[in-house]
């Protein structure tokens, strides 16, 4: 742990999945950290000296009051859209620099296809591999998650506030509200003997562990600049590889049944990583500009993630443990084993 005083870091969204890891990384690196969240909560893994702050950023004047005379770096996990961008830029005289979480969901391919169109026939995005930060994005707007993140990025970069925007991939690790890995963890807990995977199980959707994101945040806090950077793990496993790795951690064996092409019926074979074409980030800019080196790899990090997921459903149903998953899946049951069995039986 670096005990030197690097200044004050103010973290918005401190008790979320990324925030917890970022607060710890910054505090251990010698920053005086003020950890802001709606409930003003703490985390047992944070070092002594972290100051918890209750903050509703959308309440008039609340963020300005919380910043007081100013901070050396503001780290924002939850900034979204034009309003939050203008909230930050209006306070730029009190903020030395900022690090803000963005998303890779804002990229679009050369045909104008993106995450916004991927559910439409023939409009799944086909990105270059690897995908650089200079690639085109969706148009800014207020209609979708990606378009609102583009608005956020453009407002901040044009403001004069020194801001590093991190375009995060599929975030994984403990404390997730939408844990993709649970798709396979629950199947292992239910002793499902098969894993049905569309697209041959070859899908790749660049993941990033929270500790790697926290490392990028730590480095960006030390090296202010106006930039956008991809944020990802050092490797990009296939869906079949993720399934096998989780089985290994869970101590189970299952049969892999792959389907060439999309789901054969309903959502059978679709997973939270099931992009038709690979999404693999170019990480060279982060390595060059920040000196980024990942602190963990996907398989290396899995035991901690799996242990946390299993603990969350030890004494309660997954719908209670992960209400955000229920909200995002809607009427779709990610564990519709009857549909899987019916398709498998018809396939012989």
C-alpha cells in the first residue's frame, strides 16, 4: 500500500460493483477517498480512512455541496446523458480531473448496426477485430443507452474538463446487479447435464473484471487527460470457454451441444454473451497512455466471482437475489429447461 498523500479522490457510485473496487484501489494507492453513494454505505474491504458520503446526485445542488472547495479527481461510475455531463462541467472549477465510466455499447459498425439494432433480422453488428476507440459510434441522442453515453462523452470532452472516459466491456466480478456468469452457475447448481450454445459457442464479447477497471481508474487518476479508452481483460474467452471454466470451478461436468447459427427456437442456446460476431477491444491505447497492465485474467478471477454468486442464492431464489436480472429479462426465463429439453428431444 502506498501511504503517500496523492490528494483527494471523490467517487460517485462508490457502493456499486465498480465503485467498491475503485475506492479500494485509490485508497491503497495513497488517495484520500470520499466514497459517495445514495445510502452513504461502506465496504468491509475498504482501508481505514475512507470517508463515506450520502449523496443523491440528482438533487439540486447536492453534488456541489458535497464537493465543497474542490477535489483533485472525481471518479464517476454512474454518469449518464447530457444532464450529468453538464452537472460535472458546471463544477469543473472544483474538479482537478475526472475519470468517468462509459460503455462499448455505443460503437456501431460500418453499416450502422449496433447493440441498438442487434435484435433485428440481419442487423447484428460486425465490428473490426480488434475494435479501436477511433471506430465510429452511434449518433448522440436521448433514446438509447448507447446514444446517451455518446452525449455524455461529447459534452465532457468539449468542456475543457480533463476527463478520461473508460468504455467498459462486459463487467464481471462480485457485487454485480446483472451477473452474466450466473447463467452457467445456476445450471451447475441445478445439475443440468447439458449446455446448449448458439453460434457454435464461438461468441466472444470482451469482458473486464472490476479489479482491472479499478486499475485503469487508478492509473487515469495519476495521469489526467482528455481521452476515451477501451477497458477490457487481457483475454477474450469464447462462450464455450466460459461455460467450461465455470463448470471447472463448480466441480461439475456437462455435455456441450452447439448450434450453428442463432437460437433454433425461442431463446434456446442464447447467453448473455451471445453476439453473432465477435466484439474484441483494441487495448493498445490504454497500455500506451496509462501504462495499463491487467491485474487479473478471466479464468484467474472466476473462483471469487463464482463463490460470491453461490453465496447470494444459498438461501433465496435468484429472482430475489438479482431483481435487476428479472427486470432486464422481462418475460424471458433464462433457465427455461423445458424448452431446452423439448428441442433436444426433437433433435434426437
